C-alpha cells in the first residue's frame, strides 16, 4: 500500500484569453486520501483544466492548490502523482517494458530495480509476456493498460486520469473499469478521474463531482455509497440506476439547459 | 456505375510473393528503358532527327552495350582497365563524401538542436542559413583549397568541406522540424515527471525526430557525393571521379563511351550512399508501419 | 466571483502588429549587421586572409565597379535557370500526373525515380555540352531542368497520392468520376507539396546553371566568369559574382514563395507540406 495523498482546492479559478474566457471559477474541493473521485460535466466545463491544475501542468489564475501537503509545483517535482491521458502516449521507439520504465529511468532507478518493478506492473495490468512488444502491436485497450502501468510504476500517492477509456469500445471500457478498481484497491492511491460517462463515474467512484460549463464550477457532489468490491452485478443493481439518475439530474440542473455530452473537451 | 467496389482486389494484386513481383517489375522497367534508349537511337539515326544542334549518333548517344563494354577496355594504351581506374577514383571520392557527410551531418544536427532551443537565434540565423544554399559553393572551392593548403591539411579535405557544406542544410532543417514534431501530450507527460530539458531532448525529442533525420540523411548522402565531385573540379585533384570526368570530357571525341561509363560509376556511387543510409534507417528506426492511401 | 485574477495584456491594434513584425525580423537584421561588422573587423585583423576572403567593403566596391558585366552575366545565367526551371518543373508535374493515375506504374517507376535522384546530375554537364554545344545556353538549361525535375516529380506524386481514403470514398459516394476526383480532391491536396518542391527547385536551378557553366560555356555566363576570376586570383571579382548569383537565387526563391502565398491562401487545406 502506498501513501495516499489528499488534495485541497480552495477558490481555484482559471481564465484564458485575457480574462474573456472563464474556464474555472471558485472551485472548492477537499479530496481525502484513498478516495476515488470523478469529475463529470459537459464539454467546456473545465474538468481537464482542473486536472492539469492539480498536476501543476497549468497554473491557476487564482486560488490555492495543496497536493499531499505541498504546493502542486512541489508535488510535481517530487513526482507525487502519475497521469494517464485519453491517448496512451506511448513511445513508438520503446518496447512496452521500456515505456513503463521511463519514469523510473528519470528518477534514477538502477536497472535491476527497474526490471523488477516493470515485471510487477505488467502483472498488475495483466500484460505479462508483452515486455518486448512495441506499442503499435497492441490493441487500444492494451496500450491504455501499459499507460496505467507506467503511471503507477513509481507508486505515486495520487493518480490523475483524463478520460483514459474514452477512445475505447464499450466492452473493453467496462472490463478496464473493473480492472482499474482492482488496481486501486491493491495500490491504495487517491484517484482523480475525469470522464464523460455517467455510468463509468458512478461505477468507479466514491464521490462524483458534477461540474457546469462556462464558467466551470462544481455544482454538486454526489456521494456513491455502493458497496465494494464492485462487479458486473453492481451495474444491474437498482441503487446503481438510482445514483446514475441522480447524477444525470445534477448535470441537467447545473447548467439549466440540456447538457451536451459530446466527446470533445473545449480545452 | 461504381464498378470498382472498395475492397475488390485489382488484377495486379497477387498476394503470393510480393517480393517476386517487385523483382519482376524492376527488371521489366530496366528492360523497357534499355529498349527505349536503343529505339530512340535507332529512330534518331535513321530519320536524322535534330533538335537545334543536337543530332543522334554514336558521339551523342552511344550504345548502352558500348558504354558497359568500355568499362572492360583499357583506359589508355596498355593501361589498366577503365573499371579499375574508375573503381579507385570512386573510392577516393567516396572518402571525401563520407567525411563531408559526417562533418555536415554533425554540424547540421548540432545547429538544429541549438536553433530549436533559442527562438532568437532561429529568427536571426535562419534567413542566412537558407541563403547560404544559394551560394554556388563551387565558386568558393578554390579559396577553400588554398586555405586548407595553408593549414597543412591534405587537399582532399577541402573537398570534404565542400561536401559538408551541401550536407548540413537539409539536416538542419529536418532536425528542427523533427524536434518540433514531438507529441504535445508526450511533452506534458515529461513535465509530469519533472524531467529536465536535457532528458526531454534525448529521451523524447531526438527519438521522435529520427524519421525526419533519416529523410534528411538520405538527401544528404546524395548531396555529399555531388559535393565531392563538384569540389574536385576546381581543385585540380586527379584522383577522384571529378577529375575522371574532366579528363574524359577533354578526350571525349576519342572515346565517348568512357565519359558515359564514368557517369555510370558516379551514379552508382550516389545510389550506394543512399542505400547505405536507407539500410541503416531500416535497422534503427522502429516505427509503426506507414499507411499510404 | 472573488479572487478572480484577470490578466490585462495590451489590446490588439495597428501598433502592436508592426511591433510584432519588427520583433520577427529584428534578430535577423541584428545578425546581418553583426556579421558584416565582424567580417570587416576580422579580415582587417588577419591581413593574410584578405587575399582569399576580402572584406565586404572591397567586395561591394568591386561589384560597383564591374556592375555592368556582372549584372549582364547574372541575367544571362538567370535566363538559363528560369528556362531550365520551366522545363523541369512542367515535366515533373506532368510525369507525376501520369504516374499517379495507375498504381502499378507508380510501384514500378518509384525505385528508379529514387535511384535517379541519387545520381549526381551535374556530372552530365559535359555530356549536354556535347549534345547542344559548349556555348549554347540550352546545354546548361537542360542540367537545370533535370535538377528541377526530380524534387517536383517526387513531391507532386506524393501530394497526389497522400489523400485520405475517406475523402476519396466520399467523392465515390457522389458517383464522381476519376477526373472529378482529381480536380476537386487530389490536385488541391497536391498544391502545397508542389509549391514546396518549386521553392527547392528554384534554388537548384540557379545553382545548377552556374555550376554547369563551370564545365565550359560562353564568356557572358556567370559561372564562367567566376571560374576565370578565381583562376586569375581576382577573388574580389569572384566574390562579387558569387554575390550576384546568390541574390538572384534568393530573388527567384522569394518570387515563387510570393506566388505560393497568393495561390494557397485561397485553399482552406492545410499548408503542412514538407
């Protein structure tokens, strides 16, 4: 079990284009260690921006971000988090094993330790035996699993995920959802998960933060009290559907108009 | 009316032995070119075809078999076979070209990396780098020869410098383009790892730029051979292909096929350099197979 | 609403556009001034080099003194370059149009085109001299033409065939014939590639003409004059002639770039060609 991080966002705001576009406004959020929290909202509500602010990849225009007891900047330099994008972003010129080892190389791990960890990670995502393959030889789902393995390779306290399964088909997506929960249980890190899919958010999370568009703000937080471990059966549970409905209502209510759950994110 | 349904294999798409098909095509085209040449020659000679001063005869357009045959004739009375002379000349020129390529590629790559990191230098130097390629380097060659002589360097080195001049430009341009081509998401990923500039350069940008680099290297390989041949002309160097060309040009009327044979060897040298680089590329660059529409 | 930091950069206006353009060109201008100054200074310091590398002031002085002959020679060679450019580029585009039409032809011809582009074309200058006569500008024009042919051929071909399959499928769904597909999809797609190659060819044409003249040509030709000056160790004249060649080469390139700018602005297609 790794040390899990808490994330604290206080009055975080972000504007673009000289203040003309307010991507985020007055975001207040306390994320507890070991939580699995999803950010869901229509295109342009700033969820990806918020994720990047937590990761110190974008600076907030206002407000305060504390990650794992430090500033976001410090947390990044200390490599306290791993990030997974919708695109697997694997290097074509490296094998699967070397892709997973990339952050470990940067952190200065010696070869033996790297190899061992890579082996463990491959086992975690059930891709043992694929060490020597190249990314283009793998399916989309497998590439994404490698990406997750890479993000977890240095046991970060926090995992940031930006619609990681958005480009995959429904069946692969559901399967990876279940795998991700297993991994989360095993590693015990905190997860901040951005998604477009209500069902996915409800299935995976302990809490769902519903956001509205322009200006982006958190309109409602829906606690998901479904029992763990969650399985396929959970998806057929009446309480699951009830929670999905509640999140959907929050989404519709928050923007005051029909939400457009289209795929492209404004940022 | 769409008789070509998508997915319907065309008549020529034999699935078996694509390699064999390629080999057949290569030979077929070569044969077709041979036939074209000889036909043109025959038609030109019998009809007395003229284009201004140009007329078709054994002086202007020797038989292809004469050209190849000339290789196995003595280059001068009781002298070594032409092909031996040309082989030595080719090796000499190859040395100049290879050294020039090495210098030019290194300079080009370094320059590309520097310019990539400094917007100011890029804006300041790029116009002159581009303009430098409009300078007929041939004209500067004599001065380069004298300069290397005064420094005690062998004269073939001046030719290598000229070859390097023609080589560095495509490498610089493509290094710049390749370094810029890194996926922005991959850059974000590196920042999430708090990687420093050096790591980002060598672990992400340079590997990402390899396809571009090798495109430039293939152009540069050819350019280095051209540069070496051109560079030899004003330097009065006898040992290389440039010298051979000048020599056989002077005595063209006594043996037209000799000059053509020299050009054939020069062509083969250029192609060989190209193939070597292409071969290295095949080994080094591991990428997803390209899809061509 | 509290705590919202709003950035206040200067608003857009006429002034900022010119300053932006000035910022774009300032480094190059600075380098030019610095470079020329350095050249003058270093040559003065190392008197030996003066013999080989005259200071810019000397070169410009010589250029002014001999401007009549030099410009005349430049113009003579420039005409060869333009002629060769016209022949070579048209041939390149035409051949590419033909080869693009039939896949088998393309597969068959490609290896030979690649091999041919690796041949030092300039080695054939003595042969074209034999064909058309030493003093005939046509012999140099043909070299320039062949030099222009290959980049234009390869790039046009690539432009014509690099169309997305879905674009072609869309046209087929409209029952468009091959000619319509060519006019509306392939050719516009190829234009950026063609212009990219034309720019490369413009420089090659000028250089090709000058270098081809090195093997012998009319006394009016720039390349011949450069060779003669160098042989007589009149390096100032040689450099002045090189300056003329370079200026004409750059001018040719810029002319093509201007035409490209005017033409391609009509097309919404991306200008992301090599």
